C-alpha cells in the first residue's frame, strides 16, 4: 500500500492517522508540491485533480481524503470506523461533510492564508471556521465523540484542521469541549502527532 502526500497536508495526515490506528503498514510517497510534481502527468494519472492524498492498495487507486477514509474503514476496520447500517453510516458521514466544508474552507483556508500559501479573504474563512467550531462544540457538549458514541472516521476527518486552527489565528479558547475532544483523539491507540 502507498500513500501519496506532503509533509504539511492535513488531508494526507487524516489518512495516515487512520492507517496507524488500523495498524496497517504502508509506504509514504512524498509529492513535491513546490516543484510542481502534482501537476505532472505521472501524478495526474493517479489523481486528475492534482491533489493529495492518493492511496494505492492492491491495484486500486483512490483519491480524496474522505474516499480514502471510507475505503480503509470498510476494508480494514470492520464496523468500528464506518458502519454499514444506513442510519449509522449517515450519522458518521454528516461529520465528514462538516470536515469537507466549514473546517476545510474555513479553518484550513485561514491557516493557508496566514502561512502565505493560499490567497483569499481571511475574515470570511475565519468566520466560516468558527461556524464549524460552533457546530463541533454544540455536539460535544453532550457527547465524547462526534458519532455513535465512539471514535469513527468522523473524528479522524474533523481532527487535523481543527487541531491546527490556532495556526490560522483562530483561537480554540472559546471551545473547551472541542479542546477536550482533541485530547481524546490524541489518546487513541495508534495516534501520532503530525510533523
């Protein structure tokens, strides 16, 4: 199994984190984004969107972090990380959708603007990110985990850019339940801190 990613990709980290929690061996292939490797034909043959992560497993190529998480969860995690029962699956996937929207376009984009690797309207991104944090805080007031009362890919999907929100000048101080949840994720077997 190969995971194509970059050192700073939170989306790539999501996939690596789940692989670690599933205790799966894989090879990391670092993609040279500054050098434009992601736009070369050799990479776009793997992912026509020119993005990481990309996962290769047993002759199958999967791109997009959410698709990778779903694939790994169902193939190697049984019912634990992404159950097959429709209602439970939907409960998990609605949080993956939050990760793809308010967290991605809010917290991740605000971080990219602050770091000078993305252009955009910082105030709009930060406001959208805070909206996502408000939703997380509300859910976590009465729950330890985002879905089903246990760790799932919902938590893995939302974790990286939430944890890195301060790098985008979005404080986590107003979100004590989110902070406690981050600590619970970090206490899970197989957790490792992103480099």
